[in-house]
């Protein structure tokens, strides 16, 4: 039995190591290759590691509109996350605490909205944004992304609010708190892991999204990173060093955010699956 358990443990650790390497190695290759010279990247001077810390790829990248694309992505991601979280907290609290006609049906619709492929919603959303006069604007893109992220955030927040005992909220109401104040002072703090998990989900989805950003934005100065970096790929030739440098810089904010909030995300199984 002990040998069997040891073999099983060794096999599980081996599989985990292989999966981790398969995930990490592409990023390490991208990071290392971003410091290679053009001759090293094109195979003229074949090297596994760069001969030195070549920063030419990064300087060439900064000569493009990369910083503009980066700033647009930050604005859109931040605005989408803030709006989506505020709406999801209020809607999730309503679903968790109040019983009304169609409660279950509306919640089912919210969950089902996540199942539609993004490409199916592109045309209806395009017509809606056009009628609102928000085409080719970051505001219009935020509206689209909020509609995309909101269903999952509502479902997640509703389940976290269900895990908060009703008695604590009732005690706050008896002590004179308004419903809104009880939500922010009593109910929301225990549900903070859900808020952070929803924030991480929204930021990652917005940061890497390409279809809607490419559909609703035409002006180069308003493009986000996903669309802007795609424009760096030439029809016949591509500066791979510049593109690798861009990939590294795009990856850093996501890693920092996820690294900071990952302790909250790991709690999603504890509070996000109830109900």
C-alpha cells in the first residue's frame, strides 16, 4: 500500500511538473527571445540564449503607437471592471436577498447569457452601439464589455452573498442601518473574495479581447492592445523581435494583477459554487 501511494504521489507530481513546464516555458522563451538581435531571431546566428541584453526590440516598439494602445486598454479595462462590479454587486445582492416573481427565471437567463458565443452577439451589439452613437469610441467599447462580463459577475456575487448569514444583516438593520449601508458595511466585506475573483475575470477577459475591439473601433488612436499589436504583423514580413517585446510588456500587468489577487481567486470554490 505504501509503495502504491508513493508511486501515485510521484506520478501526480510528475504530471503537475510537466503541465507547469508546458505553461511556463513558452513565456520564458518569449521573454528570452525578446532580447535577441535580429540575426539571432532569424537564425543567422543560432543561439538558445541571447548574446547580450539587446534592447533594440523594445525601443523599436516604443517608436510605434504601443503606449497609446496600452493606455486605451488600461482605461477600458479599469472602466469596465468598475462598472461591471458595481452593477453585479447590486444585482447579485437582489437575487440573493429578495424573492420576487421570476427570480429563478431571470437568474437562469443571466447564466444562459454566458453560453452564447461572442461572434453571435457581434451584429446585435454593433447595431445597438451604432444607434447609441457610440461607434468608434472607448465608451462604446466599455458598454459592450460590461454586457459581456456582467452575467458571470452577477452569478458569482449572488452565490457569495448567499454564503453570508442573513442574521448579521438583520442585526445591522435593527441597529438602524439602512439596507444600502448594511450591504456595504456588513454583507460586502465577507464577500470580498468574490469581488476580487470577478475583477480578475473581467480584467483578463477585457485585456485579451479582440473581436469586439476590432469590430467597434476604426481609429488607430483608439485601438486597444489586442488590435494594435495585430497591426504590427505585416502582410509579407514581420518584425518578430518587436512583437515578442510587445508580448512581454502586455503580459506583465496581467501577471502582477493575478499575482496580487490570486489568494482571493483560490477561494472561489469555497464561496462561488453555493446555491
